[in-house]
C-alpha cells in the first residue's frame, strides 16, 4: 500500500474515538516489528524517525525500509519525521519521500515558531505531505532535543488557538505533563488544560512521551481528543532487555540474528498491546 498522511487517518480516529500509535524506529527489526504488528492488529500505523534515527541509519535506509515494509502491508502506513528542528532537514525528508513531517519550533519565541511552521506547511501542503508542530515544551531528553525539566512549559490554550489558526497545521503536539524517556515517578497529566486546548483548536492533538503513562491516563487522554500517541522508550526497553537476556543465557552466541529475532518479538508484543489500548486495533 502507498504511504498515507496524518490527514488521511487522524480525522477518522477523532470521529471514531480512538488514537493511532506513532512508533519510533531506528533499525530494520523495529520497522518490521511495527509493520507486522499493524497488519496483525488490523490497525493504521505511524512509523516515525527522529533526527537521531536518521543520523544512525541514514535517510535513504530509513525511507527504503519503511517503503518496502509498507508496500507489502494492507493497512494504512504513515512515514513521519519526529521532532525536525531544522527547516532544511524537514525539506530533505519531504524530498526523500516522507508522507508526514513534524517541525518542532517549540524552543523558539511564539512568533518565530509560527513563521517557520507556516513556511513548512506551505511547502508540505503543495506536495501532499502532512505537518505536525509543537507548542509548549515537553520535558525530558529526546535525540537532539533536550529540555531541562524545570523549564518545561505547558501549552497555553489561547496560544494554541492562535498557533493553529495562523499556521494551518494538521496536528498539534502539546505539553500537558508528559515527558520523553523513563519517568521517575508517576506522570500527572493536566486534563483540564487538554480539554481546553481541544475546545479552542479543534485539531488532532498529539501526545509525546507516552511510554510509562498509566493505561487509565492514556484512555482519558484519548477520550479528551488525543489522536496520535508517540511511543519510543517502551519499545527500546523491550528490545534491549530481550537482547541482554538472550546474551546472558547464551554468552557464547556470535549470531546477531539469534539476539535480534527475539528482541523483535518483544517489541511486537509491546506495540500490539499499545494498539489495543489506543483503540486502533481493527480500524484499518
Ligand atoms: P517516549 O520515548 O517517552 O515514548 O516518547 C516518544 C516520543 O514522544 C517521540 O516523539
């Protein structure tokens, strides 16, 4: 199947009261795990690559792997850039065949964030690519994007309204108390803020830093209008823990396939659970 955009799948998700998982991929096994999970769950899916993943695997490799995987899949697949912080990088991804991009100008003053996001939307729209942008600062550390947790600033609903009206983005990532990476305590989400943002913007809302968020909080966020949920850390943990466990039991193993095949299965288990939790299973 040809790649689709956020526009193609998030409107349906909003109407249907579910969210679509956006899973980060760094290597072939994780790309395969994401696609196989989507096919087995009959779920639409977003495969996203961060700037760090692109640096690691190479832009051409990421695009080729996802295209190959998507061609044989009979469910909708989006190839999305996660946290593009540089206009040129975003343009390169569009040129190489990404069907969706995130421009993250959340560290910039509002006016600058609006003006660069607007430029991205203008180009992306002309070539049928969807755009996610971010307002407010999501705490934690993510490849190449590090925000001191103390400076993490929640999204202002009124600003969100202006931002969405001025830029015309297809989806908005908001800061409502989630953080990238492993949580030290239980995250406390600001649901009244989320409700207000949704009321004022009426655009699909994206929740970053969703690994480690309790299931009940995820369900509530989906009810309040979150329709794209980003998961990276939970997959990394499952993948690496499985590889480490295999090597502990088989210290003399020298075959990478023996380590990576069970690691891929562990990643699939997590991804399939998330698809069920988000309500996207059976919606493709
Ligand atoms: P986690 O690593 O916390 O799952 O966050 C992923 C994310 O938001 C990617 O943009």
